[in-house]
C-alpha cells in the first residue's frame, strides 16, 4: 500500500470517528488499539526511502491518531471518561526494552483522571514510539507481524471492549500472513 493510500485511509478513519460522535448525544467511549509491524520493512538499510523512512511515517500516523484521541478526551466531561489506547505486537518482540517501552503506551482515562494525566500522554507519545522503532532497528532482529494470527487468537481479548467504540489501527506494509498460521 503506498503512502498516498495510507494517508487517505488515515484521514477517513479520523474523520469517521468524529462524524459519528457529532450525531450521538452521549459521547462514545473510545478503545483505540495499534498493531505495529516491526518487520524489516522499517529498516533504513534494507528499505531506504529518500522522501521519508517508513518508520518515520509510522510515527506520524501514530502521533496523528494519538492527538485526535487526546483532543476527543479533552472535550468530554471528567465523569464521562472511560477511554483507552494501547499498542500491540504479534509476535511479541524478543527485545525486553521494546516490551517495556510499549507498556508506557497503554493509557486509560476514567473519572479519576486529571488534566496532567491527559497532558502526559502527549509527552509519552512524542518520544516512546520513536524509541521502540529505534530499538527494533538497532537490534536488527525483525520479528515481523502475523496479522492473521492476531485476528484469529487475540483481537477479541485485546481490542474489543463492551460499550466502547473499538478501533484497531494496523500499521504494516500490507502482508497479512508472516507464516502459515492455520
């Protein structure tokens, strides 16, 4: 999938979730999940791109969605907050640093959240995703992504929450199956 198609898809995703909200009287609770593909597609050595490296595009997509999420949360009343956002990999990277960093990207807001909790998410998402990608590139052991297996075995438990608008953002180069996982 080329970058123009991804930009259009991202625009539609962000727009659709605001259009539906404007029709609802009670704000929806959001549950946004990212499934990141840390395959060799992010390697600047193997897949150089003069315009913008693929991992840098991924970071911009993540940041755009995070900002839309935060803006949405800021518009809700504190008592209505019941929103979350998280990042997943399948398979999980063998690099413990990546797994530890990804835990920082699991954010949840409820009626006990305060303004500083919300503002801190911007700071975390400004730095932590870059550290994850840099660590994966430095490690040079790309685990890839088994999207088929994730949908088959994990998506319902990880990404579906009752009484929420569940959104799964998959950032990949388009290969659905890493290995045969039937």
